[in-house]
């Protein structure tokens, strides 16, 4: 696979037990389904689900639109990480993969750290709770 931003070859890199396709030129990475949950750090909800399924808006970001590096010809959709975070990721509806740009991983981990801090104080972040709720419903996802 090649980087959708600059065309450089992506190389495998291990992050939290997930093998991601990483671009050494721009620091971006492609994540297969399931890998965003792994690299974001532990939470009790499903972050990929709450990022994608309830988000019906088209978001714009500073990086601009790209085509999925895995399923060529499919434009990726801009989605907001866990809906309310202001971190805009690229998501491929064809293969379920995510593209994360250079500085976004740090921001995602900070965000997840805040959810877990809030949870320690007895406040369950509503987005995580929401994903658990929907995850238990009997419709396909
Ligand atoms: Zn790149
Ligand atoms: Zn794809």
C-alpha cells in the first residue's frame, strides 16, 4: 500500500499489539478494522463503532480528502472520532479501515485518557456508554 497523501510506501509498524501500515514520510497510518480500538488504548466501549455509526455529518479537516490506500478508487469519509472530539479521521465505508494523520494519534490517546479519568471519578463518558448501549441492540453493525 502507498500513502494516500504523498504516495510513499507504507511499512508495517507495531503499536499496542496492532500491525499498522505507517508512512515514514508524513507520519500518517492506515488501520484495518479493529486496530483503532487497539491503538487508542483500553476503554469499555467500542470507539470505532461510536466514531462511525452515529455520525451522519460530513466533516472537513485541514488535511483534505483522500482515497483509501487499500481499496483503490474509494474516497474516504471524514468522521469525528467518538463523535464529539474535534479529531477528524478518514474512514473507508468499503473496507472499514481508518486513516489517521500524523498528530492525530497523540490527540486520540489524550482523549481516551480523559474518558478513563472521568470514569475513575464515577462519571461514565456518555459516548462510551452510548456505544455500549447500541452494541447490545440486535441490529447488524
Ligand atoms: Zn505519507
Ligand atoms: Zn478501504
